[in-house]
C-alpha cells in the first residue's frame, strides 16, 4: 500500500515530533515513522528519565542534610525500586502527552522500521520510505519532503562494550534494578558528571575518569574547576588527563577492574560496575541513505543552514547531523526545516546561542562563548563575575556555592557568553540566552530590575560586574 503526504518524518523523537506538529500547524499532511516509542531517546532513554532520577537523588540528599535547616529526621530510607517506578510514571505521562499531540494535530504515525528508497515506480526521485510494520506488512510513504530525524546512540569503546550487567552505557544504567556499591564512570562530559552527581547522592562510591584536563571539556575552565571541587567535596573521586586501558579490563567476582594511565603513572581501579559515557554516535546506518545522494561528514549527515541535505527535498535534523546533540536544538532545527520547506521566513541559527545545561548538584548552564573561545576569536574580552554566596535567596536556600560569569567585548559592549554554576541555573540561563538573541549589552541587562529576594538577582549583578558596578560585593 502507498501513503502519499506532504511531509514524511523518519524518526519520532523530540526533533521529529516537534517538526511534525509545526508542519501540521502550517496545513501539511504529515506522516511520522517511528520503530520504537514516540519521544525517542530524550523521553525514554535520556533527558526525562535521567532528570527524574536526579530529582530523587536531590530530594534524598536534602533530607539527609535537613538538620542544617532545623529539621531533624530519622528512619530515612532509600527504596530504589520506587525511585525507578516514579521515573517510569513520569516518562509514561509525557509519552501519553506526545501521543495526544499527534492525534490533536491529525498526524499519522506508523510504527515500524523505515528505509529510504531510491527512484522507483512509487516516486521518480529518491526519498520515499519503505516501512516494515510490526505485523510484518509493508507500507510505502511517498512525500513531497522528507525529514530525517533518526537521532543517536551511546558511543562504544572497543574492549568495553556494554554487557548490560557489569559494563553499562547510559541506556542500561537507566534500567538498574538496584544501586551498585561502587562504579567507575569513563568520561567526564555532561552525561558522565550527571550520573556521578546522582549516584554519589544515592550513596554510591563514584570514580570519574576523564581524558581531558577538566570535567566538561567544552565548558568554561572556572566552571569546570568549581564543579570538580564540589563533586570531590561530596565524595566523588575525579581523575583528569587519565585514560583507561581497555586491554586490562577484567570481570571479577566483585565486579570489574581496569588500569588507568596518567602520563607515565598507572593505577588499578576496581568497582562493582563501569559506566561508559564517551559521547554519542549518529544513527545513519541501515536506513537506506545509500539510495540517495546525501553526503556525510565524519559520521554525520551534512546539511546547509536550512537543514537541507544534498538532495534539496530531503532535510535532516537533530543528533544525526551532529552539532550540540541537545533535544531543544533538535526541536529548533525541526521547526527551521519545516518553515523552510513551507516558504516561511527563517531567522539565522547560531549554535553557540543554544543554551547548554548540566543537571548536576549544583547545576551548570551556559550560552554563547567561553572566555577562552572569545579570546581565540580575536575579541578584546572583559568579564564580570558574581558569587551566589552574596545572593540572599541562595543563602536562604542553603545553596550558596557557585557563580555567574559574563564574557563581553570591551569595545562594542556585546555579550559574548554567560556561564553559570549554582542552584537552578538551568532555569536562569533563559534570561542570558534572550539577552544575547536581542543583542543586549551587560549594562542593559544590569539595569533591568530583578526582584528581591530571588536567585535571578545574580544575573543583574554579574552583568553590572562587567563595568565594576555590582552592588552586592
């Protein structure tokens, strides 16, 4: 059977279903092809389940520290199966919400494995999708435009392939029935440090091994240094400029052992489990792209500024085109692709203006360029910095670690970047992102009246600090 539509979307993750909704808003007949569950990695194996676990860990840590707030507790018990049950309930609620949005917008969803085909009797050009449904039946979807949104999967290290029991990727870690007593986390990027923060709050002995000179290698050095200090303070062992030797990996009665090398020095590490967290790989294999003229660049699909591939009627968005590999970036790219194929006006898309968030305790958030990046781009940089320890609401909350740092151009006054570490900064980063989008100067943001007592006061203070005008210190 052949289904004809205006827009076909291969992949029903965050980028895919957002693109589908936008296309439906513009009057397009849309078909989404998804072989698993709508919502993709973000909803089922990434953002949402991990943040649910992080929230449970945060609550558990706060209860254990409640005496400092004048509240004495006893008999506090962590029941991890209930933590997992709550996570599943959160995911399912949101999953039902996505399904509702598909019905509301009259979007047809095909559950099955899709494969892009070349020119055939169904279409004179490549881009039709042959879909193998769950019952084994076949459907062919022919569209005016195709959007590829097939996402990514955890990167595997040779010799440390996940077995789901001792060696884990983030996918397997999310489904643990019980917490390990100890864990080695290979990779100190976003996923690695989030798991480190979560697990140490749950009482797990955690060691993080990172090959670069700092945790969160893409973030500001001062922020990374502060995060490392605070994780160590909570009991996390952090090894930077260190590489694990997969050849020395041994599964033992008590778990796993492996050698870690820093320069000429080698030490043996052992734990009950090992989590490999070294990035993600685009899902571009076995989906028929060889039947098209789509070009690739270092394992990702090459696209132009409008998200078009080398075949103009075929677009690609999200993790499969590389970039930041963030859910909100994929959503924005999906909307851009649909707006372009519909002839709508496009606004320039600058990836450095996409907010980046890390949900550790404390949180990390940033937008724009770091100080190091800004200098490398030739800017005459001036910075402003303000600590949470001088913010009344942070002291009330009992969460006064961290700071906000503003990077600006000395001559133009333009905001080049904002980096934050501290309580609820993943919520605060929105103001900084808006300021950069609107080309605001630190002076203008600093002049905006920020309510007291709020955590957001730190944004105004850090902006004023660029001109050495901050009030609180």
